[in-house]
C-alpha cells in the first residue's frame, strides 16, 4: 500500500484513477492542482517564473507521500493557445515534478495524451512528437519539461498517454453517439483501420498497473483497445451502413483546410478527429502489453456505455445537426481530448 497524492481527482480521468488506485489497496489523497498562467507565445520551456511562488507550499503538501499521480490539466482539444492552456498542461506538471524532487517523492505518473503524436503514422512510446493543435502542443511541452525534470534522476517520471477517452455521462461520448446516429457514416478504405480510443475504466486500471510495477519507463502508451473505424461506428450505431470516400479527395480537402486550422484551433481539432475516423491510426505494442497487462474492460463494456448514452438520449431528444451532432463539439463549445 502506497500513499498516493492524486491531482485532478475531481475530473473525469482523476475520478477513475482514484477508484482504481483505492481498489488496488492504496491510500489516495486527493489534492487540488494550482492554476498557472504562462505566456506561451513561443511555447518555450521556461515557465519556472510562473510557478516559483507555489513550490514551497506544494512540496509541503507532498510530505510523506510515496507517489504522485497528475490527472489535472486543461483537457480541451479545440482550445486556443493561451496562458491558461500552457499553464495547466505544461507549467503545472513541471511544478509538480519539482515539488516531488524537493520533497523526495520517488515517483510521478503524469497523464499526458496520445495527441502529442497526433500526426504520426503509428503511435509508439518514443519522444518523437507530431502535435497538430495548440492543445497537443501544450501537452507536448509538458512532456518535454517533465523529461528534463526526470533527467535529474531524483524523481522517476512516467508520461502515460491515453487516446480519446469515452465513458458514461461524458459529453464527448454522447456527442459521438449522436453523430453516429444522425450523419452518414464514412471512412476511407475498408473501415478496418485501427482507431485509438479508450474506456474510462481501463484508464484507471492502466495507471494502477504502472504504479504496481517497481519502476516504469519514461513513456507508457495506453494499450490498443481493439477498435477499428467500423467496430467503433457499430458500437454506437449498430446496423448503419458505412460508406467509403475516395482517399485522395479527402486528403486534398483536409490539406486545404490546414492553413485555416493554423489560426482556428476548433477547425484543426475537427480535421484531426475526421482524419482519425477516416484513416485510423495504428499503434506499436507497448510496455504495459509486454508486462502482460490485460485491459479489464472489453467490448461488452463499450456496448454498455453506448446503451447508457442511448437511454439518456432517446431518438426524439437527440440533438439536431449543428447543435451537438458533431463528435467534437460540446454544448459549451469546448471539446475533450482527441488527437
Ligand atoms: N478526457 C480525455 O479524453 C483525455 C484523453 C487523453 C488525455 N487526457 C488528459 O487527462 C487529463 C485529465 O483530463 P480530464 O478529461 O479528466 O479533464 P477534466 O475532467 O476537465 O478534469 C481535469 C481536472 O484538472 C484540474 N484542472 C482544471 N483546470 C485546470 C488548470 N487550468 N490547471 C491545472 N489543473 C486544472 C481540475 O481538478 P482540481 O479542481 O481537483 O484541481 C479538473 O477536475 C488532462 O491533462 C488531459 O489532457 C484526457
């Protein structure tokens, strides 16, 4: 049993981590994350000035703790680059690593995202980055700052990378389900391309598995959950036909949208999500699979999530086109992580 300070326990992923870690017999201490604002114009790794004033207080909070899990951050894939985004996703985790080092906490598991490799042909556990959106760039900077902190050798850092996470009650999940019910289901190719997505219960289990090991590598990917474009659509809209679009035309359209996406983050996030559903993205087997970790939840749990979404949103109540029918947009105009 380890005393684990958990930051972001009030959030979607943090709550799942709290449940899984408590279930594994750990003492979980929920702690509030500091809100930092860092001028991220150039996204350069120099945020220390913003967090120095918080360091002593945070370090004191970690006294007697055996490990820290950071599930706190700004999970908005369509966010513009802002001091709050850089503060939450880059400066905050680095502050936490420095506080761990100062107090002598030996391990820090940071919830990063597969979005840091957004445009890579295949996801892997390397430090090769290909972020598409400002959100993904802020998470990439967070990883780089933690990598530098880990190089000091006094705190073992693990950057855990989940893809888009689904779960009951999650707006991204209900928006995706509504999209699958209402819009023509399209893909490029035969629809059997792998899609990296995760169930919330499996995220908690993966974090618990990382902490169950005596030591873990710097980067750990969430294991592939086995979904293809076709199976994901079938989960949320069983029986609906899948139509194939011409790959070259689609690639041309997405490329044409790229310059506008540079200054319009919601557009680049939307295009990135479209790319994932149209082309899929493969993944190299990683450290968790090599250790024999098995995801506790499989297709029956995905079916339950889809059924729960449909129960909550009977056909007559489902959002009309443009009012939540996109898999990306939430009612508040924000989006969850997608890469
Ligand atoms: N949801 C996904 O699909 C997904 C996928 C991959 C990675 N992630 C990553 O996982 C982490 C958690 O995501 P989530 O979906 O659980 O988000 P969430 O539900 O919004 O929870 C995030 C938590 O972070 C804390 N927080 C809020 N604003 C913050 C800020 N400006 N600076 C620092 N902390 C702040 C809050 O906890 P307190 O009030 O308790 O401090 C909040 O409950 C994020 O870093 C995100 O990038 C999410």
